């Protein structure tokens, strides 16, 4: 049985990131069905909305939107009704809940989540730090990190570090190689949370083989030898146990799930430090 497709229109007065995340999370629950995404960011004028409605007429489908300007939202909803397109304002139920609890109306500011406030600059600072301290670089500055990830090759250290940086957490990562001593600064760290990332030998070998194929490298390589990989993982686990560093197995975890686990560990550690 072949896949079936439907048109999914995502209309936003900001970047559209919120809509894309929500829509993809929902669409992932339906096997064998794929969305053809039509993304319209920064829709803040009638002329911009006209183009959206024109495309809706050409390819009717499901419409999700985040438009805080009531006139634009009303026009879009009317067009959806006329064209028979189901529609939903993704933020409305959330804003209604907030309003009922907080007892005050929202400010209706388009793209309010992207305001250049202190949190924004904290994320940029974290991202700059993380990029400069990727893969064992500048270890003399590791004490400035919030989190330091350690793990053997292909345990998703870099993408996890970048994801954490986008959450405002300064993250460095250090590769573990049994034949190469760990930078002495790592074992002396006081402020950062150090977390070990591990995976099953099968998973590591699979990812490394794909890496070698992409590089057109020789597949008969110790880098993908299962026994050697198993030894690397054991070395990694023993090192973390010796320093009492928490370990997260990333074998069946997405980057987001791994990062969520690290954030939970980080917040728990911060709370414990405050309680001392």
C-alpha cells in the first residue's frame, strides 16, 4: 500500500517554528501519511495574506495558524470556511488557558517569543561558547561551561551540545579515546555538570559504517570493529563511574530526548547547589 499525502498550510506572523514543531509532532502519529507543507512566515499584512489565500485555493488542505492580529485571523478563517478547509489557531487554546489562570489578556504582539531580551542574548552567548568548545577545543575554558559532554565517537555529542546551547545552556564536549589521555582540566571540573553519552556497540558500528561510506573510506577499519567499539564503550562507562558522572544511553533516544534528560540532570544539580 502506497503512502497518501495531504496539503498542510502553516500560516504565522512570526518565524513559523512553533507551527512546524506542533504540526510535525502531530503528523508523526500517522503512519503511511505524509504532509506536503506550505509554510508562510511573517504574514503581517493583507497583501501577504492574499498570497496565502491564493495558494489555499490552488491546494486546499488543513490550515494551522498563529496570527495574533484579529483582522488577519478573521480573513483567513473566512477563506477557510469558503474553501472547506479545516483550520485551527494553535495558540488560542493556550492563550485562553493562560488568561483564565492569570486573569489578564495577552498583549497580541506578533513574534513576541523572538524579542531581543536577556534570554535571547543568553542563547546566543551559549551558542558561541558551544561552537568554540566543540570536540575538545579550548579545554582551558571548560570551567565556564554549564554542561560538559563526554563520549566516544558517534554518540551525538555535537548535535546535543548545539541543541542545549539553543536552550541557553553553555555546553562543551570532549571525545573519549582509550589510547589518548583525557585533558587534565576535565577531571578537575567543579562548576559544570559532566555527563557521559554512551550507546550500544551495534548502534555505534552502524553509524560509523555510514560515516565511512560517506567519506568513501575503507570499510575494513578498526574504527568499525565491534570488539574494539565494545572496549571503547566499557572504557567510557568506567571513566564516568570513577568520577561519579551520570550516564545517558542515546541508543534509542532522539537528540531532543537526550537533551531533555541532560536538562533535567542540570536543573536538579542547580537546585541541590542552591540548597547547600
